[in-house]
C-alpha cells in the first residue's frame, strides 16, 4: 500500500506495464470538476489509483505550491501524467507536451487533439501527426482516440506506447457504447496496452471494460460528478479489480438452455419424511 488507501498487492493477479514502468493499479483518475481539492485528494486515495492525469493548460506549472490541484498531489507517490486537454491542433499539443516536460513532469504525455467542440471527438489526423513528432522526440505517448482499429494501428506505427479509445463521449457517462469495436481492438492489438478513456459513468462500466480485456480504465467525471464522489472512487477501484480478475479467470460459456449446476449421475433418492398429524385444536382460531 502506498499513498492511496486501496490495497492492490494481493487483489490483482498481474501488473499493468506501459513502456518501461509497471503499476499495481489499473485505475487512472483525473483532477477536474471536483467540488474541492480536498475531495479530489480523498478520491485519489480511495480509488487506489497510482496514475493521476493533470491538464497542463489548467494548472499553474510555475508555482506548484500555490496551485489548488498540484499542491494536493506534490509529495505523494502518484505518477503524474500530464495531458494536452484543450488542444485543437497537432502543433498546439506538441507545444503543450514540451511545456509539461520543461516544468518538471516526466516525458510521458496523454495526448489529446480535439476535432469537434460538441462531441470532443479526437482529430485523428492531427493526433497521428502529434504522436509521430513526440515519439521521435523521446516522449512516451498515450493518445486518446476513437475505437477505430485502423487508426489505432497507425498510432502504434507512429510510436504510441498505448492506445486509449473512448468508451463514449468525454463526460457523457453513457458507459461502453460499442463493445463490438472494443472487442475487435482487444483481439487485434496485443503489442501495446489498451486503456478505455472517457464515457465511464458508474462502476459496472469500468468492470465491463476490464472484462473485455482492456488493460486499464481512465476516468474522471464519473467520480467527480457522483453524489458521493469518495464512495464512487472506492467503487471504481473495486470494479476495475473485479473486472480484471474475471477476464483473467476466463468466464464460462453462454448457453441457450438451462444446464443444471448439480450432476445428474450418482444422485441418491430424495429422503422421505412421514407426515405428522397434529391435533386440530392446536390451530383453532377460537
């Protein structure tokens, strides 16, 4: 157990490995929309997350002690993953990644290049361009993308260390909307981790993503916007572990008809009990 309050040492059967780093927890949590920095910190603690994402353009990189978000993260064992949220072009995203590295973050970057303001869907062309540039410059790039297999392969060829397809639009809480595409991605892509990013609304959504075989789940609004954010953070931690364990355990098959849980062969005859006659007056309503 580290700075977080969720014990993952014995619960998870395998560790999450991205590039050259290994993590016990498969939950990644964000830092936006919380009611207060104190609630945010409690949610990080209770979720068991080790990787915390930070929007570079929304924090004060020059003074971490005064920044309401960074001041609650500094000094803990969390691995801070800067992201390029709000960037609309490859050039803007690359510049933001450089700002994060120069400000003392690592060379890891969660890459976002947004192509539409209403859906917040990624601009796949700009994303691919920025991934290639940053990978060549030594960044560990984790791009937020659609659930498109062809585009995912292009991102990997460009140097992505992981692929992060959306489960539904960012902040929608709709849950996993296209399990078929995600199943295809999982079956076809094995060279890098796959991380569901966006759309998770409750714990069962996170469990479904993990049962599909995804390596981790990144979420934020589902916790921050819950009525009890801390309880939801705890639920997400449990759900991700449960989903991963179920995936590794390999679920039973699906059958159209009933299949008795007890074998038919070797059953003894059911015991018979003689009826008992009780005096009727004992049950009289008079």
